[in-house]
C-alpha cells in the first residue's frame, strides 16, 4: 500500500467489521509471493536438498513453490542449486534471460555463492552473481531444506515489499532496467568476460 | 413462472466465454499499464534447455525409424506374454501350448515379411516396394 491512502486504524476497524480493504499493489504482491514457480533444474548436490525441500517431508508447497516448471517461460524463480562450472554458466545465464519478468534468483549453497570448496578449481565459476543479479543467498554446504525454505520466505518478504509505482518502484517495472544479461563465451583460459561489471559488485576488503 | 430452458445454455456460454477472457484481459491491461515490455533476442529465442538452437526446427525426418519402432513395439508386447508363458510352462495343457506357439509363429512370420520388404535396412537405398 502506498503511504497515506488509508489509515491503518480505520483499516483494522473495518476488518473487524468484516470489510477487507486492500490496494492493487498489495493484492498483486500477495498473489505473486504465494505462487512462486521455480525453474526445474539442479546443478550438484544442493539440488538433492532442493528436491527434499520439494518432497513431502519439508513440502515447499506450503509456501506456494511446488510447481517446478520445466520451461523458463513459466518460471518466476531460478534456484541456482549447486556448483556452477564454467561449461554450464552460459546455459544458466541464457535460461535466466529466457525467463519473463518479474524473475528472482536464489543462490543456494557455498558453490553458487562463491565457488565454495571448488573455488580454486580451474573450471568452477566463482559465484553466479558474476553474471546475473541474485536476490537471496543461502550459505551452507549443502544448506538444509529448512534453509531453502527460509530463503523462500525471505524472497516472499522481498516480493511483498516491492512497489508498483513511484520513484522507488520495483526494478523489473523500470523500462531502462535490462531483462537480459550478456551470456559469457568460452575464452582461451576463462569465460569471456569473467564477470559482468554492471551486476557484479564484489565485496570490498577493508583492513582496519 | 419457469425460466426458459435455453436460458441456462446462454448462462453457461457466457461463463465459458468469460472464464478465459477475463484473465487474458486482466493480463493485457496489466501489461498495458504497469509492466514495460522487455523483449530481447535471447528472451524470444527458441528454448533448448539453455543451449543455443542450431539450424531450422522444420526439418524432414526419415520415416524409417517409424517402422523400426512399430516392429519393436510388437515384440515388446510379445515379451509381456512370454513371461507368464514361461512361468506357467510346466503346468500348461497342450491346447494352450499350441495356442502360444501359433501366436509366436505369427509374429515371426511378420518379422520375416518385414525383413523381406526391406524394413530392417537402414540406408538410403530401399529394397522392395
């Protein structure tokens, strides 16, 4: 709800009387956050935890995310579950590009965040956020299904707080914000380019 | 006064029409007023599991594979009958034994016929017509 449209007290009072007042933005975000459809793919062992989260014991369906789509055209969320090899990175970025807006990315596990235990490997991408924007990071090797569910809830919180209009509206609603990101190509020794400088903001190391 | 019995058909038709049109219309309005369109070369490209598609999608396949598949299917079904036949083999009466033999012979004869027709040849040259 944008500010100043309805008094919160009046709203609560109306709700007590059985009248439910909402705004377009709240309705839209409510629908969106409760039906996040992930793209169905797994890269490494984190995918097993993702599968466990989708199965009956952890049951991601409680959060509306059980509809794993085999096509990026129908997916809202990309769960990068596992080690991204340099061979696989262009395909991941291309799949992300083929998803329609609004789209979100969960970087699951140490490998997808930074390369994890294989960071020194010549063939491992050191974090998927070098090429595509990531919304939620889950640490762990692998993270347990509960951690994925927590990330899912964090993403729901983020979606719920996105604005439809105004100056600081959601990124995907801004026409100048790109929906596609350049796909890296295989270079002689590394992917070319090694990172997309427009999306990749490496943490700065500051010594005190 | 009872309503016209055809009225229900009109109501059903209206609901059937509105059910798909309403979400489509809402989606169109959403795109019109909120979501800026962001088409792109890769977004509109053919989905091939993330790999770039090669060549044209509308190419001609050899029909030879179809014949192979049909012959395989027949013998696949035969295997389903052969397993209970083998399990019950020692206790089978003579009539049942002859019946299954006739079944097998019919299939073998079909295979020989297909062989003679050249269906098992996987090459550019076709023998037989």
